[in-house]
C-alpha cells in the first residue's frame, strides 16, 4: 500500500519515490561554519531497497511550520542501510549532508597565486563540480600572493582559508536544492520568514507537551575572555620595519587586559596585520555573550536572527543570531492516512546577540611539511638564469601537476648563501634545470626557502662519472668550483683543488679575462720553477711612483727577441765586474780595465731563459677539455 505523507509534520523525498518510503523520524545538527548532518529514519514495506539507488543522490525533507509555510532540508545521501523491523514495516537509516561534504572526499597538492580567499574557495568548489554559492560579504579581501594546498582535503583547505579571514558559512535550503552562503558581518543575516519574534514560555505543569513555535527554556551567560591580541611578522624587503599589530576590546569586567601574543602572523603588510589582529580579537570575543535554549519552534535556523520576547529578564529581550541548532523529530506510529499524532519536533539551540560580530573558531589545521624537499629551477622560456634583484628563483615542485615549468610555477624564493652581507658575501644563483633543496619556514608550505643544490643523473658532478677529462674521471680527491658560460656557452671558469698525494695542485682557469687587484703588498714565494707564457698580444709591466724593479739572478739572465729598446729619462748604467757603461743626456761614458772596439766581428748570443716553452700549469687541461653544458 503506498505511503501518504500529506498530513504529517514532515515528509521525505528520495530517489525511491514518494510512495515507497516515508519519514519516521530524523535528527539534525547545524552550526555556523561547520558541516551539517541529517540522520533520517525511513520506513518502507519494501525489504530490499538498494543502497546504490540512493547513495550520492539528493534527498529532501519538508517540515511544516507555522502559518502554512514550509521549511526544507536538502542534501546528498552518503550512508544508507537497514535498521530494524517495526510491525510490518522495514526501517532504514540514511545520513544526508550538503554538497560541501564531498570536499572531504578529495585531497590535492596545488598552488594558487595572486588570488583572494573567496576566489580560491570558488575555484576549488567549481573544480569539484559545485557552484551553488551565494556571497554575503562586506569585507574587502586582499589577494594572497602565494597559497599552497598540500596533502590536505579540499574541505580542510577551504575551511582553514575561510577561518583565517574570519569568513563563515551556512546553508539555504530549498525543496530541490541547497546553496552555500558565505558571510562575514551581522548584516549578512535575516529572520526566517514568520519567525521574526519568538516568545519565551517556560515549561510548567499546566503547559501542553508541545506548544508549537514557543521557546520553553532560555539561559544566557557572559564569559571572561582575553582582552588583547598581538602578533607580528617579518618582511625581508623591509627588514627594519616593525610589523607588530594589535587589537584590544574595551574592558567590561575585572582583569580583562590579558594578552595573546603570536608569531608569525603570516603577513608582510601592516594593514593586513591590523585586519587579522582585529579578526582574531573578534573571534575570541564572539563568545563573550551567548545563550542556550530549547523548545518546539520549527523556524530556528542557524544563520537567521530573531527577537526574544516575554522573558522575565528584560536584558534577554533582544535580537539574537542563531549560531547552532540540533533538531529531533521523534518517531511515532506510521500508518496510511495517519496525521502524525504524537509526533514531536524539538530543537536545542545556541545564540549570541545579533549585533555581536561572529567569527568562526580556527579548528582546521594547516599542514606542516616536516623536513626538506627538492624541486627543479624554472624560468622564462629560453632563459638559463631567471632571477630578480634579490637573487631569488622560481621552482617546479615534483608534486605540482598543474605547474607549466615556467616562471609562473611558484613564488619567488630566496636562496640561502654561505655569506650574506650588505653588498658583500657569496652569490651562486641556481640555474634553470638544476635541482635544488627547498626548506619551509616553520614547516609552512606558503614560506619556501632554497637552502642548497644537488646533482642528479642529468646534472652530474664535474669530477665524477664522466668527469672533467680522462685524468679526473671518478676522482673523489678532486674538488673545486666550476662555472658554465652563459647564455648558450660551453666554456667555464674554474678554481680546482687536486688532493692526490704527490700530485697536489691548485688550478685556476679563466675562460676569457682574469684581473687581480692588490691594494697593498703582494708576496709570492716559488720554491722551484716559475714560468710565464704570453701566447699572443703584448706583455706590459708598469711601475709607477718612485718604485724600483730589481732582478737578482745567480747564473744567467737573458732576453731573446728581434728588437730591444730601453728608455731612461735620466741615466742608464750597465756594469759587469770592474767594467762600466753610463748613458746620460750629456754623453756616453765607458770605463774598464781594457776597452775593446771590434769592427766586423760577431758578439756572443744571449742565452735563453729556458730551452723549452713556458711551463703549463697542467698540460692536460685546456679551455676545450671537459666543457660543461647548460
């Protein structure tokens, strides 16, 4: 026999059909900024209802309220099963939730850049197939430069972002759909139609078991809370700037000046710090005044406001915002044609003054990255080095499946150096394609910092594997610094140490020019040979001021060339033993034990400095050996 739900307090609409199941009872819990849950007891004469027919599908409950109006609950069934047998009926249980619940069933790793929290939330929901969102926002929200979702559900991600900004949500239910409402101010709320004012009717022995649309109990309270919130942060672009922000509520009772101090505040602009400090203070103080109550009123809806009337305590007769509610429709007899006699609707609720700013408590935890990760340096197409004035770089994380491996893959990341001073220190900019080690300040995915680089199979060390040359293949005793010419170059500059015993060497290679500047003395001690070879061009040696140039050689000293020209502005002297020649502006003087002048003879050849060419520091190393690649 088909079910007739026409005259009952509440009816249900399911994929099974209106004539197949009826609503025996239900319980529901709703709170601002929290996921609602509806627990339904369904009754049917069919003992074989298939869960696959209802799971994921929409289910609606219609509740008859005062003045012939209706209130709706709507959502998706996520659990369904048999409960028990009642007379000739089979009782089933179903759990129904709004579409936002499905965000708990998907997790992701991705990066958002230059978007507001509202933009991010809308995109995440839309990516999951849901766009039933209504904005009731008064605040102006700054775009976040960099925001990471890392190994967390979409629901936790959007929840913590909303909580951070002080935005909360509730749902508007209609017969065949429901809408997520995002709110942030007292002006975001209206009364449920027909329930603008509710009367307090304390329970008594003369009252009926259920007096519809009356509040039976109401208890208000005031709580002692922290009176000040202060936080700060650090901006490396303004390292001396004090970013401390605080917010304080006027004291309403004794000992109300206690302070909560926090770091980091996760901001770099002072105005953002002020906004979030005020939001945190409002979050704390949204619990300063509250009240709880219960009754049989069917129009108490979280997110709605009402005015309490006829309380014996005059201060309680004011406007309230419903922040939480629990409903119960108690099971009763279910027979065709029954009008639901004895079926009782009961509601427990929590409220706060409607002019008190509500902010959701921050309960969604931000994921922490324990330890370091590696990533690949990226940049604009065609660039080998992509950096800014701070030496920052951009990377593509291995887990980032949405990045395009370009300059938009991440935020700018600072690079740790061995030394960092005011226009002094060390500077090594990781280049595009290199693998870097990334750490995170306090484990925060939104605050990456590059702390080093590592080799891999595509970026091999210069002296290991297929090393610099045949001599240095797989030689762990060789270390040093070797660069790579850019852009598109194959040359290099190098400073290398060879620690092979008996073959120790310090090797310096300049791909083009080499300049050495010494502002005072330079002392060089060579205990064996010294060779200087100028392959082409000129060799110039200049001594300025009153300097002298002295060469002391125990055996032979000679020059061999086509032409020698020596110029002295005053005098030039040549001396060998007791013989002496002086050249001056007034003439040439020759003095010696004997003076020989020979016409037509030949002089002895000047001996060479060395029979061979100048010694190469390492003949096996030249500018073409072991060239690096970008």
